């Protein structure tokens, strides 16, 4: 007996990717229902060889739904996640609405799978920020080996992190440059084509942006509250795939060779680290891949027990849709959820 899965925000970049990944991984679903707002009623989305018609969230009855994958923004999640959870479906939410709630587990399955047990309070599980997810897949095994004291990270985040509007803006501005049309800025604060913007999300009182704050708060919640982390989040003119330059200071000695071996054996990680032209991964190459790739691993001689490295991953997959599906798989693997149909 399979599960009934709803996907809220099914017409967006991440929602469509959730549908793709459910089908690719052979998720044990008897029924998958795509949901969105009224303006998407009747829109068709792909699910493997099938075409599914989108239904309206406002009118939907979740009483027989087992799992709800949600990627429709924080406002929708705040309104609907408690209602869906109260109806008995487990909500796995991709927005930031529930990440910092003490009663809602924030999960990357390779990092803190045991925390999933806490979902029963509200029937809600939070997906972390895309840039945090890939970072922690790389940091977790190193932290286990040598205990992280401090992390300095600079992100190179693709425009798909800002949704379809961000991807459209990069395409339209790039075309305008080549045909000498005026550049129109809508989604981003400055021109993104052939440029980089050191600003993602809103500014906070201390001068950091909320995107940078998210990485700090989520690392402390999922990995270790003692870790000190500072981030600079930068939007770059790449369609899919986030890159991160990471500098880590450890309590215990750890060499670059030891780090490579640890990461090669870590779940969800691949090491691509040859000291030659092209011997590293780029965001472009990570698009469509499930793993987090670590390259340019080297010792930082300016501090005791320091390493620097480069991390890339597909932000729509491991940074969002894939991680959500992996959380659903973890619920099933640990027998924390059974199909409602089977109970009936």
C-alpha cells in the first residue's frame, strides 16, 4: 500500500523538481496531487510519463493525504502548514516559516536524521535554506572528526534561488546586452547579467542580510550551537547551482588528505579535487546532480588546524526538492508514518 503525496507550489521551480525527484527515485506513492493557487488551476505538470492537472490549494481536502511537500513561500506555509498538519498529513516545508521554531525539526538527512523524531508536535518538518544544506553535508563529517570552531563562508548563489522570475531576469538582461537593448531591473536590486550582487534577502540591523543570518542560525540548530559562523551571500549570473568558498578552523588537527578521505566516505558527498586545470567542480556541472561536490581542499596555514575548500550543489535539488523527498523517505525508513489507506 503506497502513500498519497500532495505537492503545494507544484508549478514553481522547486515544486516541479519535487515531482521529478519523486518519480526518479521511485517514491512509494499510489497518488501524487499537484496543488497551487487559483491562477494555476488546470495547469499541467509532468510526473514521469504522466501529465497531472494542478488543483487549487484553497479547496483541497487533506484528510486522506499522508505527506505534503510544500514550496509555496513563507506566507502560504504559515497559513496552511498547521491546517494540513492538523488534518493528519506530515508537512515538509521548503520555506523559512518554520525553520527556527523550537518544536519543528530542521532536517538534512545526512546531517541530523535523529532530529526527525520531533515532527509529531505539529506534523511539520522544515527544509533548510539551500546554501545551508550543501554546506552542512560537507561540514558534518569534518565536525565529527575534528570539531569545528569557526566557519567563514562566501556564497556564489544562482538566480534560480530567487525563483522563475530570477531566471527570467538573467535571461532577459543577458539578451539585452547582446542586442544593445535597455537593461530592465525587476527582481534583483541591481543588474545581474555579467555582474555579481552582494545582497540576498533583506538587510538586518547589524548589516548582515537575512540570507546570511539563516546560515548562522540553521548551522547552530542542525549541527552544533557552539560553532561560530560568518557568511557573505552573493548572487551570481548562473542559472542553477550554488558555489561556496569555505574556510574552517578546527579544535583538533586535520590535514587536507585526511579531509579528502573523510569526505569521500561521507553520505551525499563527492570529492573532485585534482591539482590540475579543470580538476574541480563548478555550479554548472552540479546541475541535475544529487550529491554535494567538494573541491580545492587545502590547509590554511594562517591559523592552527585550518582548512579551505570549495563546495557546489544543485540548489533546486539538494538545496530544496531532493532534501524534502529524502526527509519523506527517512520518515518511511524509520516507520514514523504509514499510509492512511492501510489504516482504513
